[in-house]
């Protein structure tokens, strides 16, 4: 059981790192924000696996939902492409 949780943590961290690197190389700002929202959701899942449900709920609500929504609204009101 402990080994499977350890492997799951490694997989989640790898997905987070790959997503963050992928978002860095995107030129479309909206796509980058969406990818970072997914990375935030993976972080919330990781907190849940680490038995911190209060932190997981806060991460999902603030990190994934609210921050992503604010960035999407800001991008819609400005130019979508990076210059």
C-alpha cells in the first residue's frame, strides 16, 4: 500500500512538471492558462493523496478554479497571443 502511494506521488509530480514545462512553451496564452489549471488540479489530487483534504479543497477552489477564471477573463479582455 505504501509503495503504491509513493509511486502515485511520483507520477503526479511528473505530470505536474510536464504540464508546467508544456505551458511554458505555448505561445497561445489561453492554452497555457488552461494547462496550468490542469496542473493545479493535479496538485489538488496530490494533496488529497497525502491526506490533506482541506488543503486539496482550497487548492481546487482557489488554484484551479478562481485563478484560472481570472486569467481567462484577463486574456479575453486583452490580446490572446504572446508577442
